[in-house]
C-alpha cells in the first residue's frame, strides 16, 4: 500500500522535504565563487550532477537567489570542490546564511588556494577541484540551474590509483533528508552486462 502526495495540494516546504528525503544520496558541490570586487564565497549545494561529457559540463541548482548564483552571473566563473568526509563540519559551516559579502573561507576557517584557470579560489584540503566557466543558466520556478563547462580539474595525487580517483580515498559526503548526511559506507562492484552475454534477469539481491 502506498501513500499519495500531490505537490499541488501541499505546502512548498513540505513537498521539498519529501523530495530531499527520497532523492538520496545527493552528491555535494562545494561551490567557490568571487564577487565582482573579488571577495571569495564558499557554499555547499546538494542539487548537483554531471550534465554533459563533450564538452564536460557540470550543474548545480541554486534554490532561490543565493550568493553563489549572483557571483557566477557577475563573473562567469566558479569552482566545484569535492566535499570530503573529513571536512564535514566545515562544509556545514559554510552553509550558514551569512550576510552578503562575508568570506566563508575565513568565517569557517577553510584554507584556500589559487585556481589555475579561473579567479575563484579552490578549497586547499579538498581532493578534487573542478574549475568551471559559466555555460548557461536555466530558471525553473524559484530555482536556477547553473551549467558550468569544466576547463580544468585538479586532483590530489593521494586519491589517485592508476590515474583514476579511488572512491575509498575520496571519502565523499552526501546529503540525505532532514539534517542527515551520508558517508561512503559499503562499496559494491557490479559490471554492466552486454546483450551478447545476457542470460536472463538476476536473482534479487545478487
């Protein structure tokens, strides 16, 4: 038996909470930007994914007009920093609704380092930084989807195995529902099956 939810008949916040509790886990884009006058900004966004491969494009969504969005619109640049488990407290701190113009790097005690191709700084302790230039934005209701073309990727050699980022070394955080956060947990390997090798449906739990 299922319970039905109609977004047209529910308060916006209630349906939002239902969505974020069921569309899980969500990777976190720890987005660094700068204002038009060069003040750094850092904030986590949990509506984040890859949008395209060639050209490489990532996307994050700003719910409402937050500083990350304003800065990207003003400068055309941003960095997506991976949010690692070891920096969970700092990631959460930078989600505080500080007044416009506050440098979250300084407020949350997050070390910054210069990027190679864009003006916004990178998070020095993040194992992965994707430097992006604005591709486009799409306004949907009260939210804006930001698409950024990745012009440079900087990855710590400590998380690389045979040239690839190893998930057990990345230790990424994810967002769940309410005030819940996810860590890596158990990893399963399951290869995609070619049609030539298809032998029928797998048993449940296989």
